[in-house]
C-alpha cells in the first residue's frame, strides 16, 4: 500500500499500466481528515468514458460512478 499526504492544494496522479487488466475483486480503502466541507477526494477516469469520483459536499460524502 502507499501513503500520501496533501496540504489542500496538492494532488496525486497515478497511471495504471496501459495493458488490459482483469481482476476478480477491486478494493479501494481510504482514511482521511479534512478541515474543508467541500472538495474532491478521489477521481479516476478510464479510457472508455468510465469514471469514479468521491467528494465532500457540505461535509457529506458523495460517490459518482459511471461504468
């Protein structure tokens, strides 16, 4: 696993290998603390228009998933 720290103005870009992947199970585990009530926590996009976005909206988590 990897650990990253952010100061509120930074981001992390991670690119998967471009070869086709197939998994039986995908697991995303996050722990975070925030002083802000709004902001994007996680955003990922695929090559075919699919995406996943996890964000805070007024202090509540919102998950957007398009496969």
